C-alpha cells in the first residue's frame, strides 16, 4: 500500500514538472544524420576545374586553375543523384593577353559529360551499327570479330554500367559514344559565369567543354600503334619537355615506294600549338586513322608521300592546361626564355630536310571556343600567295560541305601575313613549304559534332591534300620547293664552312632557329 502511494506521488510530481520521465539516451542515439560529403573535383591530365565554394548540397562554384579562357574539364565526385546539380564556372580573371575570357562566346555552347573514366583509352571508343544491325567499333586497332560489339540497344562496352549506357545513344539509335552533350546550361554574360545544370545518375562524372584529347590518351594510342607493326608507320622521338613528357611525331610513309628522294612529297600536320585546343588533335587523329586503313584510296594517299603528324605540339601545356607556351618562339634564337622544345622541333625537321627530303605542305590545326565560326574556318592566309590558299580552300570547303559540314566562304579569313614565328610558318620560311592554317569547331551551336564527325574533318582534309598534290598546283609547288631547297643547300654549305661546322651536333641555336640548318 505504501509502495503504491509512493509511485502515484512520483507520477504526480513528474506531470507537474511538465511531462513523463524519459530514459536517458546516448550521444550516438541522439546524433543528427551525417551531412553528405562535399562535391569535389580532383586533378587529372589536362583537367583544370576546381571547386571553390559549395553554398548548398546541390550547387557548387568552380574556377579554373591555372587560368585559361578557352577550355574547362573536371572529374567530379560526391555528386548528389536525387535531384539536379548546378555547377557554376566563374570565368573572371581568366583573361589571356590577347584573348578575353568572355562567356558571351559560349552562347549556345553544349559541353559534354561521361560516366566513363576519362583516363582510360576505351573512354574514347565510338561504335556505329552496320547494315546487319551489329555494333562496329571505331578503334582502328580492332579487326575481325573483335570489332563487333553485339546487336543490342547499346554496344557491349566496359567503361560504364549498362544501366546508364542508353543515355549516350544517338537519337536514331545507330551511333554510341561514351560522351554526351549537356543540354541545360546558362550563360550569365553580365557576371561572366557559365552554369551547367544536370541530374546525375551516378555520383562520379566528368564534365568538359568538348571531348578531351589528353597526353595520356595519346601515349596509349602510340603504344597500340607501335604494337600493331604496320608497314611504313613509325613513331619518332623528338625530345623531352621540361616536365619530362615526350615530344613525338607519327610518320606514315609508302613502304612500296621506289621513287627517288626528290620525287617524294612530305606533308606536315601540327595540332595543339595552343595546348588547350583539344578538338584540333581529334581532327588530326582522324587524318592518322584515315591513313591506317587498307582501302585502295588510302594507298593512293600514301603513294610516294610521307605524312608527319605532331598530335600534341605542347605536351606540358596540354597536361597542365596552359594555353600557349610554344606559340611564337621560332626565329628568336637568343632569347633566354625560349622553350627548349623549339630547338628539338627545329632539329628534327632540319635533319629530315637535310636527309634530302622536301616538306611540301605545312599545316596547323586550331579550334575556337563555340560561337565564333562554323565547323571549319581559315583564320590566316600567307600573304605571299593568297590566291593559292584560296584555291585550295575552294576545293577543301566544297568537299567538307558535301559531307555535311558548315564552312566559312573560301575567300574569307581573319588576316594575311606570315607566321614565320610559329612552327608551321617557320617551315615555309626555312624549307619553302606551302603553309596552311585552319580552325575547327565541333561545338558550333547550330550543329555540334560527334566524335566520329569531328575525326571525319581530318579524313576530308587528308583526301583533299592528296588531290591537291597530284594536281597541277601541287606539282608546281613541289618543283618550286625543290628549287628553294637547292638554293638553301648552297647557302647552308657556305654557312657551315664559314663557321667551321662539320657535324650536326656542332650547330648552335641560331643555326637551328634562324636558318633552319
């Protein structure tokens, strides 16, 4: 009785105090749900986006490190997958001395994304369906049954989960690549900010201005090219960068040629003079893969001709996302700031010509950001022979338009002069080459290009160079180049005798850069 009364008294006291007594709980039981980890962008070869602030779980502000006006890419982790994420890119303070970082040029830009690991070679492999409905790989090193990837809705691939693969299928269902366009973007020109809005199916994804062509990808491609042991195909070691990366050229010759050295032609193609212009490398890549095929037309393009390709002129700039380390240093032999790569390139090309060969065509490929020009544009014409360049453009642009590309008018260009301070123009100065420059643009807003179509530009250029060389203008130019080199040889011998140069390793910096000897 006494116990019951005591319990009732205790209960009345608890109620009077404001509620029922609750057993004590541990700190662990009382903890709030863990906050999600912040979105992060981690560095990789050629990728430059950095997260600087995350105001909300679904919005991050990024910048570019180092500053650059025409390229962005980042591998993002910890992305929420339950609703849209906005990635704001602040382009203030990204100006270059001659190019402002202006997102107004990105009006209509459709950047790309992937769930594949961009460090893998297979992350750049595309597939098309053949007439039998089979997926066929675009990898030039696959043959026979290895080229086929089934006949399902998407190809058999190993770079991303099958559950998200159909996001990367073309609208007609006949083309697949591991990269797709991001549709929801916003240009805030008044603030110089570019915003990307995307619902991510996976917590890790890569975003880029355009499909990257990295130094890592190039090294894997060259390893496979070397392993393929294709007759007439060589990889030339040119030198090393300050960052210990390789300077390399792909040399494709006619293994069956019996022509004398003076009857052989040489075409030099250079990409990534501006290291952050990735689309130029993909166009060059299309030229290389075009020449690797066993078709009769390809053999005609290689007949008595050597093709030399420099896919990434500035490997350090590519890896570090810097714009123009090597652009304007040729012919300046005494400046202590000259990048050492320039001497390596000069030595490689001078030695090639000194072996008795001509360089008939010297072409450089660039790319614009987005809205500045159509798929192909000629930005600069050598003022010594503008009619010859325009004639070539008429032929090239007509072929490009026939294949569905948009070009500028053949006569239109941004300037005339002589780019002898750049590598391709230096070849015109020192070796009498026909120098050409083009901008390509896969992000042209009215008609963006898939990876296979971007590479297709290179294929068309290759065919038209072959047609030009076999025509009257090409034959006349080759004769002119031989006459130029004959005169050069006399001057070179006189120069070497005057300065006591008896072996190539006795040449100094001026011999290489100023004279091309």
